[in-house]
């Protein structure tokens, strides 16, 4: 759980996670929040061995906070790793549903807002439009089949994370979620989606910005173009040259 200035919501989110799924441990990755979230996390950790805190020196972005958390979990041999926002947008009571999808065989499960049973509360029209357009753009550019590729409420099988080169993932905001989902989807590993109810934060302040949206669009565009060029290259490498092609066709024909 990455945190930056989440003092109001952190304690209840952590308590709700451990109530909903007592077999889980919680790692808070705090970027030296000026509001003292890190100290509150330390107090929670002191009272419950299932809670740990990773303190980083300063705000370094959501993507790198998640990568640091993944490394922490992989170094400790956890089997499953979840991402949950601290701001109350993700409902910890839905973790068991995500957990089941992983134990049923998915390598990545995405908590999806835009599927039957999924919902968003307290979101103005422009946020819905941004979210829908982001997923649509990623589907067109990357050929993804996912319905909510920017969702940050998700779970990975640790082996799927281990198979990725995390040091090559440099995205920050939404594009981090898109990049990670696409890497897993592209590798052919099973990806599941489960409906979630996303509730916009009631306290603290949003860190969403135009810069995050622009970063995501630019990265998805570049990945999409590279991917197409790469698959064109692979296709022409697989296709035999004209002379060879004739030979192959002759060899393949009945006479
Ligand atoms: N450690 C760390 N956590 C962050 C950073 N930026 C955001 N977070 C946390 O990541 C979670 C998700 O943040 P976002 O959804 O990007 O930001 P938000 O403020 O929730 O924005 P909304 O989309 O409006 O809800 C929250 O728990 C934030 O506190 C960061 O740079 N470092
Ligand atoms: Mg949020």
C-alpha cells in the first residue's frame, strides 16, 4: 500500500484489510509524507506483526513505490502480492474475491470498475471519461483485451512478478498500471478481472494530475508503435524470401 499524506484514511484501510483477509500481511510504502503518515504506519506496525513499513526518503512516485514493495515481498517469499490504495477508494472487503481469482489460477487479477457488477461512486463525468478513454486507448494501441487496465486494485502471483524485469519498469502514475498489466498479458499468462466498487476519496487530497494523464497517453502511444514495428519485423523475418517461398509452396503442394 503506497502512501503519501494519507493520515486520515490509513488506519481504517489497514484495519479493514486485516479484518477482511486475516491471512494477509500489509506493507505500507511511505514516501516521508509531510503529514506524518509514516509515523502512524510505524505505530500500527508496532501493534501488529502482520503490518510492516518501508520508509523512503521522499516522494518518488507511485510506480517506484510499488516496485519497492514488490521487491520487498519477493525477497520474503510471499506467494501473492496485492496493490491497494490507502485513500479508501478500494474496498478491502473485495480482497477475498481477488484472492480467489489468483488461487483459481490467474497470474494477475484486476479489480475492474467497467464490467457487470463493477461500480464507481463520487466520480464526476470527466473522471469517468478519462478512465474509459484510457482503457480504450490502451486496447487500441496495445491490443489489450482488459476492460480496466489503469485500475490499481489488483493482485499478482509472485512468480508472475519474478518473471518480469522490474528494473526496466519506469512508469509513474496510471501508466505504471497499464505497463504492468500489459507485460503480464503479453507474456500469455492468465489474467482475470473481477468487479469492484471504486469510491472516490472522502478525505485527504487527490494526486491525480493532467501530467499523469499525459504521461500515460504518451507512453501507451510509444509502446503501441514499438509493438507494431516489432511485430511487423517478426512477421517479415518469419516469411521466407520469394525463392524460398516458392520452394516451400511446391514442397507443401500435393504434386
Ligand atoms: N509512496 C507513495 N505513494 C503515493 C505516491 N503518489 C500517490 N501515492 C499513494 O498511492 C495511492 C493512489 O494514489 P492515486 O490514486 O494516484 O492518487 P489519488 O490521490 O488517490 O488520486 P485519485 O485518483 O484522485 O484518487 C494513494 O494511497 C496515495 O497516497 C508517491 O509518490 N509515493
Ligand atoms: Mg485514489
